[in-house]
C-alpha cells in the first residue's frame, strides 16, 4: 500500500507541469503592448531589409577579395 501511495504521489507531481501548460488555452487576446511591439519589430525588420537592398548594388551582391593585394606577383588568383 505504501508503494502504491508513493507511486500515485510521484505520478501526480509529474502531471502538475502538464496542467500548468494547459491553462490559458492559447486563445488569449494579445495585449496592446504586445501588438505595438510586434508592429515595431515588423517595421524594424522592413527597414533592415530595405537597407540591405540599398547596399548590395540593386540586389546583386559583388564578390570582394579582401586579400587581393596581399598575394605575391607570381601567385594566381583563385
């Protein structure tokens, strides 16, 4: 009987986190602060994408070799 009681107690302890996750149901409306933060993040993301487009020569990235002037004269470029 003692083993059964301990087993049920352990099982109940394992079920507590699962019950905590079910509360709220996921149907909660976002708060105005969350909605504002989401809008700000979307605007910042769009600004970042626009900045990337402006810096890549009309969307076509160019290959840059930062070590081009470090090679000797008899070594070919790869």
